[in-house]
C-alpha cells in the first residue's frame, strides 16, 4: 500500500509543473481577459473600473455604432467561412481517401502531395494564394485572371478577394480565402479518412458483395456509417480552426473592402493593438472563445461519456 501511495505522489509531482503552467498561462489569462472585457480600459493606461456587460452590448446593439456593424459582418463571414470550409474539406478529403484506398500505384507519392500543404503555416499559405488570386488591372492581369485570359475564358474573370459583391449577407470575396484554407487542410481529413478506411476489415466488404450489394451501396450503408466518429472528430478540429481563423485571412486579404473578408480575429487585433481599446478587444476575444467552446465542449462531454460507457 505504501508503495502504491508513493508511486501516486511521484506521478502527481511529475505532472504538477504542467498543471501549474496550464492554470496560469491558460485559465489564468482567460480569467484576466474576462476581467478586462468587463472593465472600462480604453487607452494605454489600464483602467479596471467595473463596466459589466457594456462592452458586449456595444458589439451586438446599435449603441456600438460602426463596431456593432462590423462585428455583425464578421459573424456572417465566419458562418460562411465555416460552413463552406467544412463541406469542402470533408467532401474532398473523403473522396481522396477513397481513391487512395483502391491500392493505386504510387500511393506514397500521392499521400505526400496531399499532406504537403499541412507542412506550411497559414501565413505562407495566405501569401501564396494572395498572388494566385490577385486580380491585377485591366491592362495587366495577374494570377488566375491571367490564366483565364490566356485560355480564352475572359468571361470568368472577376475581382476575387477585392470584390464587394454580396449574396444576401455573405461577401463573395471570402470564397478565395475559403479555397486557400481548404487547400491546406484537405490533406488532414484525407489522412484521417484513409486511416479509418484501412481499419475496416475486408471481410465486411466481401460479405456485402456476396449479398449482391454494389460498391456504391457498400460505401453508403457499410463504410460511411463506420466512419462517423472520424467525421465528427474532423468537424470538431476543423470547426475550431475556422471559428478562430486569423493569420491566413490577415496575410491574404486583411479585412478587405467594406469588411468583405473581415473576421472577429482581425477585428480583435485591430481594436486591441492598433486602436488601444483593450476592454472592447477583450470582449471580442471572449465571444470568440465562447464560439469555440460551443463546438469543443459538447464533443468533450460526448467523448467522456463514451469512455465511461466502455
């Protein structure tokens, strides 16, 4: 008994530094951010006078003026970005995984090509795709527009991320940013789905074929249902990335014309570190944290319950 108790203390002492660091630099800073968000700190000089939910109210009501308008645009942009980003990554990633699962020649080369974008940072991806989607001018086309002109498809040229066109509340200028983000993360979903496909016993597929099922029905009724946990994990991982996206958008387009490509992360950065409105910037940060928590916390609860049941 004494030996078991001693081993538990040793284990506790080993993880204690990590517990302290997480408590201070994660949860401590979260608490400090919430404190700033409920204060009247507006300027370089700290001011922790209690302001309640005033800073949050200014983000969601007409009382906030331009800030409220910009934040509402940011939320719509985030919604469009998240939905299309997830759809593209999941659909294309699954398709590539299915193709690679057919034991094609040179599979290792294809896997490397698909996973290579993940080796890049979002900053590098933003700069590269900024060059690709740069619209250029009427006399000097650039990027995709130059390619379309060369092959005689001038009718398909448009302003890309400099466009101010909208579809309802959504800005179409965000589409090039979504393409760039999906290009980097498709390899991740492909790798997850490929691992899941390789873990499915071949006996299940053979049994379905013996019963007369076509390949389409096998994937629809046998393979895809077994990949649901992987799909959920991918959605959670990609969803939290899309909700707090900053570096890719900032380097590729910034906030864009008329906030066409603006996101809460850029709004928070400019408000806090360029405008010195620390209380409002902290309020934006708390809202971003809550959006991510709405995605992460239910998944953690679900995972914990599954572990307990097992």
